[in-house]
């Protein structure tokens, strides 16, 4: 039994598909399949039920996968302890960020981080909150950038800044004549939202309850396809399909001119989200976390 085999079965249990699990583990599908079968033969039990459409753990397999995940977490802790004995700013830092933060925040703070910790390159990954949560737990990521609330046992969370939401619309839209938008005015518009799985969608619905009510009763609210992004919504707005709500950082980054798209703030108190860092309590490279935090704060100061 090896740590690699344990990582394979944990990933396979998460993906429930040999091909996707193999891609995540950076191996071929036959390699992963053979390793899983080898472990099953060694243990003398079937860990997974296999069908043509999916693979899922057996009841005993679920227990073993859960224990394997704990082993991987402890292994990550051992590696963290070893790294603490080295220069904390001289080895790569694995950073994850949710889809609606990473593309806009990373270009802002990485130049500052290069100044503060020039020998600490970043391994960067975008993902959904639930995916980043798992990767943080099993040591694939050192720190993640998420929106609050974010609660996870043995994980430290620190708020960084609050970010207001704004409305994105065509320049000739009736609401563009206003300097501020009342959330109550959104319900009657053709509104575009991210698909299920994006936490920003949930944040919009939570902070704008009238939109939530509209979504349930009004066909004017349209959900973008699964896997869509804020940039996809921006393109749809530019094409004239409707309006959307963006975090302020995403609104300030656009390939479209003000002759085509404009943004308007909400009336106070504006809907917003709190962006935060989260890392394992056992992660010993405190100086690396501090450098990351400081670089983000410097980037935010540049915007003021």
C-alpha cells in the first residue's frame, strides 16, 4: 500500500469516473485503474462498484477512502513541518482562488508578491469553493482565496477586504441613465446569473433577496450554462441579451469600451462580499501567508 494508491482512491471517490480521476492525478487511465485494482487485491475487498456510467465506493470502500484522506492530510502536515525548517519564502506556494476572484485579483497582487518574496513562485489554481476546500484539506493547496462565510475544521480564515457588487449593462440601457441602482429595480430586467455551483451566484441571491424571489417567479432571470464564467456573462450582456451583476474587481477589467458597456453602483448599503484567505491551522509557513496577505493589501491600496 502506497500513498500514491491512497491518493488515487480518494480522487476516484471524488470524481466517480476513472478518466477524470486520472487527469487530476496526472496519470493515464490504465495506470490509475491498475493501481486501484492492485490495492483492492492487497486488501482483499472491493473498494468500488463499477458500472458503465460511473464508479462509486462500496460501503466499506467509503470507510477506507475516508481513512485514506486522513492519512493524506497527516502526510501533508509532515511535509509542512519539513518545509518550516527551510526558508519559508524560497519554495513554491500553492494558492487556490474561486473562479470569480482569481482572474481579477491575481494580476493585481503578483507583482507586489514578487517584490516581497522574489524566490517564492506561485502554483495557482482556480476552482469552485467545494473543490478548493477538498484540495486544501488534503494538502494539494497551501492557501485558498474564497468569499465568506467559509467554515472548515482546523482551517484558519482571515478576512481581507469587502467588495461591493455593481450592475453591468449596455450603454443605452434605460438603467444606464441612473447614477445608482436600487436592487428593487433589477427584478423587472432580463437578468443573467452564473450557473449552479458558483458561490457568487449564491452571494447575489443572498444579498439581493428580491432577485431570489424574482428567480422563483419570473422568467426574466436567466441562468447561464454550467461552467460559465463572469466573462461569459459579460459577452452575453455585450450582445444585448440582458444585464448582470458583477463584483467590482471584475467590472473594472473589460475588453469592451464604455461606448458598449457601462457599470453602475447600487444605492447604499450596496450588496457586497467579503474576500478572505483560508489555510490549514497546521501549515507552518507563516511568513509565506504573511507575504501573500501583504501583497493583496498593497494591490487593494493601489486601487484606492
